[in-house]
């Protein structure tokens, strides 16, 4: 995990939390007003997502922003 890019680790964290909540990329996208493809890009580590979107994703997943970044450092 040390060699993985930060965005890839962050995306994996979002995917893990989303799957734990049992929601699809599409459902998360609808909740935060982002396209499913954008959520997919975030989860694959190809998008550098903005702070407002990070906050919206954390809220939709029921975690704090700090919890969203746990283990990503």
C-alpha cells in the first residue's frame, strides 16, 4: 500500500465505505449530485476531487471528513 498513489488509496477508501453502506455508485452520485462516472473515476484514483465534493461524499457515507481520510495518509 505504501507505493500506491494517494488518489488511488483515497478512492479505495471511498469504495470500501460505500460498499459497507450497501449503496451503488449511482446512488452515491445522486446523493451528492455527481455523475456515476465521476464517482467511478474518484474510486479508481483518476480524479482529484474538490473539497466541497469530499465533504458531500463524507456526509452521504455517514462519516466525518477525518474518518473519510483514515488510512489514506
